[in-house]
C-alpha cells in the first residue's frame, strides 16, 4: 500500500496543527492516513487506498458513509435555506419530541454541540439542582475533554489527569472502579450528603467495552435515589446504538435522572444533548437558574440530519441489520480466537465490538463461554477473569494492538480504532460480504 500522499499531508499538518491533528486519537503511528472520501462502509484515503471502516467517525455514523436518500435530502434542503439563524426553528422542536417519545428517561432536551459540552452542562445542572458539589465517575470512563471528569486516583488521593486543570477540581470528583459494589457503597456512606451525581456510561465504551455486571446499574440507581443524588447516564456512544431507539437505559431497564447524548443524535454533524425529566431539565436557563447557552446549539442542519436519521431508523430495519452483523462478527472472531489466540477475548453488544488482547491464561475447559462477546454472564467459564473495570482492560497487550495488529489490519484494508480501548462499530452500509472479508483478515492477522 502506498501512503506517499498521506505522509506528505502529515508533514504539512505537523507545521500548522499540534501533533498534526485536531483530535489526539487521530495521530496514529507512524502517521495517519488522510481520508479523501467515504463510500458505503468504506473510506478511501488520499493515496486511493480503500478500507472497510469500523471506526465510523468514532460512533456517529449509524448509516456508514452513504446516508439514505431521505436523510441526505433533509440535510441538503436545510443547508440550502441558510446554515443557522440564532432564533428557534421547527426542526429542533420535532427532534426533541422524537427523543422524548423514544427514550424512557427523557421528557425535555437541551441540544448542544458536542458530547463534551453535554457532560459539562449535565454536571453543572446536577450541581445546581442538588446544591451539592461532588460527582462520582468511573475509572476508565470517558466524558470528553472537561475539567470535572479528567481526574484520576483513589478515593483520598485524586488529581487531574492532565496539566492545565487546577488541583481543586479533583477535590470534587471521586473516581471509582466500574462494577465494584463495595467501593461505591463506601463512597456514599462517607460523602453521600455532598454527592450531586454519579456520572457513568452504562457500558464503558471507551475502555475495551465493559458491560455492567448483573445488578450494577440498578445498584447505582438505588444508591443515588436513597441519598438524594442524581444518576447521569452518559449515552454519547450508546445512545441510539445500544438498545436501538430506547438506548442502553431501555435495554438494561434502568432509568437515569439525566442522560447525555452526542454522536448519532446529530446524524454525523457536531452535536450533544442533555435530556431528562422536565422537573430537572427546566433548571437550565432561561426557565431555571443554571446557566447554559450556545450560539450553535440546536443547529438547524444538525437537527435536520439527526431527526431524519432517527426517523429513518424507526421506520426501517436499521437496528436489526447492524445488530445481526455485529453478532456475526463477534461470533466469527470468537471462533478464530478459539483456534489461534485462546487467551484473547471478544467484547461488545448490539453493533459494537472489540477484541481485548488479555494476558490471562486460557484453560482447556472453556466450553461454556459467551459466543457473541462477553456479556458478564455469571455462568460463563471466563466470568471471574473477564474485564470488569477499566484498569482490567489497561492490563492487556495494548502495545501489540497499536503497533502490530492495528497496522497489519490497516495494511490489509480494514480500518479499526487505533488503540486497545475504543469501541468499533458496524453500520447500515456494511454487508455480509464485508463481515466475511473482515473475518478472513482477522484470521490472517491475529
Ligand atoms: N462521552 C462519551 C461516553 C464519549 O465517548 C465521548 C467521546 N467519544 C464524549 C463524551 C465526548 O464527546 P465529544 O468528543 O463529542 O466532545
């Protein structure tokens, strides 16, 4: 594969952008391939190389790179009427009505422009609503580039995870391990009266894909309710992907107080949203006192793209298609691993998938294991050793993923997320042939 053009573009980019990119995760080794265009489930780079794409923009592209005609028409027609106005439009009302109809916890929505903006606003809302300052987050969870959640450490000893954040922010954030019942109970015993909210992804999707163990989300729901704190589900990735239109909260049957959205809800355009009961969401200005505002919020082109996309998904077999192919892929990779790398593990659900290069030793007695990706099933032979927390995933062969496996898959025409941690996605444009071809390449590469 020739990458001369991408190499030359990266050389130029290094002079004008920090690290040559506009989002850190894109700076793949030794240099990224620059994308010229998308085509169905594939992307074509600046040198004309074609890759089957499972990055899918890191989640927003439910349809892949070819939108259904109706969705494309809605976007083009809205853009042709002038990009935005600074005054309300019909389409943002219709989109908010759609979300309220389908997502169990949502009556009202405030639209913003990114997942980060959504979680920043949700944290401020929770603090304003409860008049408390502390928030609890999961170690290895990700909520965007924001001060309150870029915090790491243990209960008594937290610190910002990046320079540029004053230490004082870390005093108000308590990171706990995902799926750990005891630690969260201790945290609420010690700080219950000061905790505004637990902010968690229902599935850790930025960290190898870790599903909740049985009863964990219910436990969070109960603890927060008993202590007058709010439960915030960050469904930026899982929203309108896991569980279809009801989102992960519908699939797991646990209703949070606040939900943050991003990615799919904007149909591929920059978006975020904060949804919940009217009683809570109305605390945002101007109906309430928690300040929230944005020039581009509820952008008409984004709203048109998001609304047309979700309506199309409601009326067609979109979720059946992506989930079936996701299942086939997870099943196929599970079979390949059984033969070639029994210590590795397939994770994921619905249209999300990943392989974790776990270092654990496989036993020969593993007949009863999850065949379509780890589901945290207690009767599974691997239950006690499959990753339950973010740090479990961090102990995998992360360098091998990044420096060898990812590179070799890419050279064979398969575009995966470049690190061990982030999820991969199947889109409506993927076909059975794409999946079978991908499995062939896994077989050659693993
Ligand atoms: N929350 C979650 C769960 C995410 O995965 C992300 C980004 N991948 C964000 C928030 C931040 O979203 P954005 O990159 O749109 O700011």
